[in-house]
């Protein structure tokens, strides 16, 4: 049905090993594996993996919301549709996380703070105006804010 099976495992430890090598995807399992149950496995899975539990209604009723489920016996079309939905949502979540800017280090934050402070002192700007000025210079020059703050600091200290 167009889905790639990256690995088939008979134990949870094998599944975790494969998952760490693969990076992301959907792990399909029953509620009991030889070396652990699905709840323990779900806690150990890498963050870019989703779990699909194939089980009876009784087990599904006890499953946490973080685990997707398909009731046994199942229809192939339900399984395929569920996996496709999970892959779609996983892909969207990963893309969204990649778009988030990474947090600045303390050193990088200090460059921006010092540049703001100098702009505020020399040009009688408010903190917000100084931040916006650095931001605008950054966009105009096509550099990130830290590099722009460093350039402003060098220029301002050369004038002193």
C-alpha cells in the first residue's frame, strides 16, 4: 500500500535500537512484547517516533492518549489510513520544530544586550527601539541578530 517497512523486530529492545538508527517514524506493536509491555516501550521511544498499538478493545480502553490505537481484529484499510495519518502529523510536527529558532547562548544574548544598551545610551532610544533597530539592521544586511549586534558594538567602540 505504498508504506515502507524499515524494520521488523520481535523484542522491544530491538525496536528501540532500530528506532534510534532511523530517526523518526511509526512503531507498530502489540500490547505485550517478550521483554516489556507497550507502556514501557512508549516511555523509552525517541521523541520523533509515534506508537500505534494493535490490541483488543479492553487494552485500548486503558491506553494513554499519547498512543494511537487500532482495534483487533482489524481491516487493512483502517491500519493503512491510521499509519498515513500518523506519518502526516509526525512530518508536520518535525517541520514545525525545525522552523523554531534555536535558543541563543548566554554569550550571544550578551552581544545583543550590550548593543541595545549602547544604542540606548548614545541615541537616547528605549530598549524596544534599540531592539527594533538591531532587528531592522539585521534584516537589511541579511545577517542574523547576533552578527549585527557584534558589528554595531565594533562600530560604536571604534567611535569612542
